């Protein structure tokens, strides 16, 4: 079960993109897979994710869901990301 502390960790990460909140071998899985802290941070800073407005994190059974909305005129409406947390750090983003 996802805890309030894990949900707060995800919200903190999306606001700050602090690498220490990620496991060393974290991955971001979309149409392609980005592996490692530096790669995930770079992907979130330099791609379509950069201008997303993230909503509140929602705790589920196994994942933390966050819905992000793109600015008007963007080619996509937004994204839904599912976070997995293990040992106090983000382990996976899908």
C-alpha cells in the first residue's frame, strides 16, 4: 500500500527535480526507456514534460498517479505518470 510519505516524496520531486529523491537505477518508461538519475532528470527538464503543470499526487494500491496538463497550443493534452517508490526513493516512473 502506498503511504502518505511516499506520495509527498513524489510531489516534492516534481516540484524540485532533486536527483537524491531518485534511486540510482531509476527509469522513466514511455515510448522509450530512460535509465539512471541523470537521464531521467534530463528527460524531465528538456522534453515535452518541461512545461507540464502537475496536479496533486494520488495514492493507489501500488503506484502514485500524477496527471500533468500541457499548456494551451501544445501538441499533447498532457500526461499521466505512475510512480513506484522503494526504500524512500523513486524507483520507477511509467
